[in-house]
């Protein structure tokens, strides 16, 4: 639905390159997709599988993501107020957040560390997938 808008923003984790998109689905649907590890391969172009966490992540969750055929460890640093951050292979990685912007509409955003700027391409693809999946889930509900 919405345009993807890359910009720099100061977050609680410092300066980040943020890409976001408005989605025609409730915040709750998108948040569930972001925290449910079984959904990560559906919307995350670089993630083919997750192990070590069952169900939903929370602060302190540890597991591994399969990226390019290799298992890489992760730790969820924060997970509250519809925002979560993680470390992948011990390195601060992309933050994820969702915010309601109206009835049955929300904005989903990825906060990319500046040195990982090229990862914006993957995040843009993920935003498109999230939009499609969340809209489909909303239509099935209602």
C-alpha cells in the first residue's frame, strides 16, 4: 500500500537508516508476524529457517537463523512496546518496529545500522512481503 521511505533517524540505539512502509492491517497482525519465528522465513528474504526458539521471541531469546545455508546465532536484545532489536553473530543488527497509524493501518519499520546500509535492499523486499502477508491475514479475519 504505502511507499517505502528511507531516512536517517536517531533511535534509542543511536543513528539508524530507517526504511518503513504503511500497511493496511492492524498493528497486532504485523507485530505477531515480527515476533513469531515461524513467520520469519515468510517475510524475511535472507532467512530460510530459525531454530532454538519456539513460538514468539522475547528479550533474552537465543537461537539461530539460517542465512545463505549457514546457521548464525542471534540474541534478542529488546522486545517491548512493539519494537525489538537483536544481535546476529554478536553484532548489533536491524531493529524492527510497528506503530498504529489509524484504524486497521500501521507503519512497519526496520532500523538498519549505518554500516549495514546495503541491507536496505533486503529490508525493502521484507516490507513488501509483510504488506502482502498482513493484508492477506486481515482479509481472512474479517
